[in-house]
C-alpha cells in the first residue's frame, strides 16, 4: 500500500517547525495512531540539517543521552548555520527529561541557535506530566487522535458502519477481516499496553485492580450517564468517589475513556456532577464485547450508543483543539446529548440515529434557559428534515466527513 500522509496534521507541524517564534513542538495522542510515522515523514521532507533519535533502547538512557543528541544537532547547525531539526522520540522514558530539555532549549535561545525540536512519545501521560513540570511557555501541543472516517474511507475503503464498529486505529483496521485476530490485537496491543506501560506507571495508582474494573465499566457503558455511586456498586475493590474521579482523569489523559460533566452554567455546580462516559475509540468497546460485526449491526440500541459515542469523542477532540469544553445537559426527563462551550458561544447538539421523529422539547428548554446558545444542531441518520427555525439538521455521515465545518467550528 502507498504511504499515507495525514495532511492537516502534517502541514500544521511542518509550518510550526519552520516558523517563528521557535517553540518546542510536542506531538501527543493515543498509541498506534501513527505519530512517529508522521514525524518521520516530516523528517524525510526537511531540507536542512536534521537528526532523529529514539530513546526506545534496551537499557533506559539517562539525561546525558539527551545532552549528547542535542550536542550533535548543534554541531550540524554550526556546519550549515541554518534551521536544524532535532526529533527525540520516546523521550518520556528518561527520568527528569523535561529538566534537561528546558536547560538546553534555553541555552540555544540565548545563543540564537535555530534548533527546531520535536518531542513525542508513546506514553502521552508521561509526556504531559513532564511538560507541566518544567516547560511552561516553551512548547506547543499537536494532538494526533484516532483516524477520522474520511481518512479510513480513503486509505482502507471503509464504510461508515465499519468505522463505527472497527474504529480508527490504523494498525488494527487491516485485521478486520479476521475478527478474532483484530479483537485480540485491540485487547493485547492497545488496551493492555496502555494500562501497563502508561497508566499503571503513574505513582498515583494505589489500586490497580480498581482502575482496571473502572475501565471495564466504562467500556460497557459508552455514551451513557452513570453515577459515581452506581460505579461504586459495580466495583469489587474498595474505593470512593474521589478515587474514581481521579482514575477517570488518568484514563482520559491516556486516551481510553473520558467523563463529561453536566452543563449547568456554573463552574462550581459542574464539578463532581454525574459523568457521561465517552470511550475514545469504538474498537475498545466492540473488541471487548465479542459479539461480532454482523450481530452488532442488527442491535439498534448498541449501534445508537456507538454512533453517539463516536460523535462525542470527535466533538471532545474539537473542543480541546479550540480551547473549549464539551458537556452534556440533563434536567429531570429533558436531556441534550452534547453541549460545546467555546468562549461565550454555546452549541447544543442532539444525536438521532433512528428513524423516529426528533423531540425538540429538550433543545427548546435548553435554549430558553441559556441565552448564550447560538446554535442547536440535530444530527440525524437520514436527511429527513431540512433546517427549520432555530434548528440546524445535519446527517451523521456529513458530520463524520467534516465535523468542524458541519457545526461551524472551523
């Protein structure tokens, strides 16, 4: 198969690496979505001096290894006196890596050496931890999430139903014709690897069994509102709501599942609200259920949840990229699936994956209660209803083809 370039992500990283001001470019995202592949594509294109090194070695390097690679890049810069690309992969494996990166980067800034640095690693949790500890004001983040439907359609010839079931891990998709093998790959190479090498390496994990159970509950309830008390009732290991909330945050930073807070218009009231669970890729749900693709397609209730979940994580990624937040809303029997808050803008979004009429009472109530609501969007399976009044109707297929443009968040 020909090489595939994720053009939007590639172009953005390429532009920032060449441009001013010179900041450290940090690529984060789930494991196995092609972060290293994309960075190596940029490395191949780079016209000036360049150096790529990985810390993924049999023996974990020390901070001296970073200094040695940096010195080598400086030698390349001195020979050409032009922008020099330095890529350090798996940097999070090195203890105190962010401290030495800060020191070396600041030295280059003082001496006006144009070393362009890209950092990435398979453990986004540990990369983010290092950034917040030492590198404030010195970096930009590039979030490379799971492949979109248009990418999977173009490269793997996937249909929308396949995308909703098999998800967007490019390494797993070629295995979809052998479902037992595909499912085992998702469980062993993705879920278990992220848990054992990323999340459980964090010092805050005092109850690993509890965290695994919590992930299991989340994978059973995609796009569902589930209270902390209900979670506690399903857990065998002792815990409390504070522990569960902190573990959910870790699972979110590891791109496994994320809890959405209920929108209330008040920051205080939103904290600690009953969460709605979003799983970052549907394959994590379907591979652990084991019911199979054809059987799942016939389960309308499950397909509805998978559709809502896939839409939710796309909206969550968009919200993070634009500096906004994603919520759900509920008041007794009234519920709005998703609410995006970006500055003073509120967008209410309802997902309707069946063919029955859409009930607009919840959207009406939300719009009347929160005057900052600029748009209400209904995502529907078929183009049954055109835009009507204050409501914008979009087909689910059109949403997946261009999520940001479809809801006017470009």
